[in-house]
């Protein structure tokens, strides 16, 4: 079934794409690469330099980024993250590709939600992230929906080259499909119709999210382009044959994720949803309640998918906040469906709805200001207790006000005003989270979606080595560097313009120009070297914080951090050659 598109729909999708692109490209290279990002980026750089390194299980990212490095003549932070940013921006077109299965209005709303979502924005700004798997799997199903088997085979091959997260997504979808099949079978056996079925579902029973995966089986004509793409893209046209083995390595890497413990508790996963997606979470919750009450098949399928994906993150021993990426997909779709129901405001009810919107937004803003002021008072003080009960009272007042509006005017007026007041107040909070994930607040204001252990003074270290090398040797990058006893791909990436050697111990008979060690001073280097300390990997102390610290982080993004210090040793004669 094909739905009629409305005027300027294409231009609005283009606007969503530009908005997504702006968020994902702004200061893309400003944040230093972490160890998790630098390891595959270094492998891409080595391939561009004609070497044959062992590859991490992210072959699509490594091989595609190596092309950029080769064309540019070297690697930069910006280029290392450019492919994920572009791929992540393309996700806004996914609803448009499912036309006929997705109504135009919720599809367009979903496009803008995707563009502004903090989690998807953060993933799109990280090297070798799960954004590849999410986008390429979506495009694979979209190609099958469009009856383009060759294109589906192309995207499916790239999907298999996207890293260990592909198995996380497929496992969640497989379990969801099995549960939904059991649910549908149980309903058919009961031989009783679903009460109060939604008209939307009846008119469009087959949607991209309610259709079982068996409806998207690959036709035989998709396998030749699949194999050709897998062989050419997976080996970079046979230049890097290790790409295929790296793709297979994603399987043991995924299995190992169930054997490796994590320091991220389940409570932090729930906190992330409430802090970064407050509007999306509440809209999706409303949609889930409505769908189960009315028997909406699409919403039931999405709610099962959301719950399964969330539980997989909770029970994954090596869980990270970025594993929530697959959970965001059904959550964003549910929110867009719910928000689309609240666009039809009749002219005769605009004044009443506008008043409720203003009242709802005002109470939400008052509650937020009261909540944010709590950080300035001790938890056992009278001022803190007063503000706590003011917060509870304001939320109670909001619920009471909407109940009175529903009783005095209509339930419709209360629903429309409450939802749009929610959009105005919590939408600003969600957009602020997106700006934070971009890094506009700076590295001293950590975000949960960031990759852990960010090198704080990477740029200063690189500039210092280049300056001393130029002064002592006559060239910025001629002096080699030896890294002693520090396993940090981010450190190797920072000094990539130099000849870098990583050793466990320094040979006492050698006398290299530069040596990088941990903070423990090496007595051998004191006599003939000058040392300068640098702040290296910084990690927020999420685990040992008090509730007041979390309130301070939610409002101000301030969190105590534990740091690692390294020392750059430069040989004395580098300072006296001129």
C-alpha cells in the first residue's frame, strides 16, 4: 500500500539530512581519538601506507577509511571519523525508503528525531562504531522492500563487514520475531478478535516493523552482488585480503563480549535513557500503553523489540552505553508514531490547547529549575529538602492540571496540550544532550555516550614533540619516539607522524631522541633528558559518586575524573643545536 506524500516532503527530508550532517560534522576532529578508535584508525593508516597489518573485526570501517587516508596522504582525527559521520547522517532517509509501509507524517517526524538524537549522533562521531551495522541493516531491508535484490545483496555484504555489533542486532531481532510469532500463534488459537483494533493498523497491517523477517528473505538474484561485494569490499579489491578474516573474527569477538565483565551497571543504562531521551522515552511509553490496550500489532511488535534489545544490554556482561544503539531504533519509531497522532489540532480548539501547552511547559520548566538548584545545597540541609518536595509537588500539579482539563474541557484537549508542552520542555533538554554528545561543552564535561578514557592533552603532546623536533633536528617529524611500557593506541595515533616504537623496557645502551614513559620516573633518563608531564587518559568516576554528584552531572555535566599522567622525555642536545 502506497501512501500519498505531501507537499515539500522531499525538501523536509533534505533539511533533516542537513541538520544531521551539521551535528555530526561540527568539530568532528576536535576530540582526540580514544584507544578504541585509534586502534582501527592506525590499521587503516598502515594500509594506506602500503603495509599489511592484522585487522580488527571492523573491516568495512578500516578499509573505507584507508582510502581517505591514501587520498589525503595521511590520517587526521576528522578523516578517521568522517565515514561514520556520513553513514550515520544517511539514516534519516530510512523512513522515506519504507514508503507504502510507513505513513508520511510519522516517517518525516522520525527523520528529524533521528537527526537530533544524542545517542545516534554520538555513535556517528566515533570511529568503528555500531552505526555502520544499524544503517546498513536498515538499508538492506529497505532494498528488499523496494524489490531491489541486487542492492539488498550489496548492503547485506557491507553489513557483514561492519563489526561484532551486527550479531547483537540480529540476535535481538531474531528473539523478537520468535516472541511475536508465538504471540500471534497464541492469539490465532484463541479465535477471538483483538478488541478495539486501531484503524491505522487495519488499513496498513504490514509495516516494516510488524512484518516478520521471513517476508524479507533474500531472492536468489541477490546472492551474486552479495558475493561480489563481499570479496571486493572485504579485501579492498584484493589489496587487503585480511579483511575477510577480520569479518569472521566478529563472531568470536561477540562471543567474548558475553564472557568479559563490565564496569557499567544496569542502573546507568536506565539513567542514560532518562537523561538523553526523556521526551522520546515518555512518548514511546504512552504509545506502548495505547498499543497494548487497543491491540495495535505494530506497536506490540516494537514494544517487544524494545524490551528484548534493552534486556540484551542489561544481561550483556561487557555492556557499554553504546550498546543501547539497537534499543534506540524501536524507541524512536514508537515516539514518532505517538507524536504524529497529535498534529491534527482543529481551529476551534487552538486557544484551549495553546493554554494547556503553556501551562504544561511552564510547570516542566519550573520543575527543571527547581531540580537543577538542588546541586547547590547539601543533601541533609533544609533547603535541599524543600526543593525536593517542590519538585514532587510540581509533578503532582502537572498531573492534576491535566486531569482537571480533561474533566472541564475534553480528554483530547488535555492530551494535545500535555504532549506538546512535553515536546517544548523536554525537547530542549534532549537537544542539549545532542549538543553535549557533539562535544561543544568541552572535554571537561563528560558524556555517557562518549568512548571511555579520552586523552586530554593529546594535541599539546603532539605539538610539543613537533616543536622540539624542529628545533633540535630541523624537521617537525624527523625525530623518532620510543614508548616504554604504555599500551595505548591513542598515544601511537597522536605521534603517528613520527617513527614510533613501542617497547616494554628501554635499552640502557640506546639514546633515542624522545621517550614516553608512565609517571614513574626512570632514573636512567634523568641525567641526559628533560621531562615534561602530560595528562593522558581521563575517565569519569561514575561508580563511586553520590546521588548529589549525579544531580550535578545531569544539570551541569560536571563529574569527578580520574586521570593518568605520562612523561615525555627529550634528549638534552635537542635544546642546544641552535
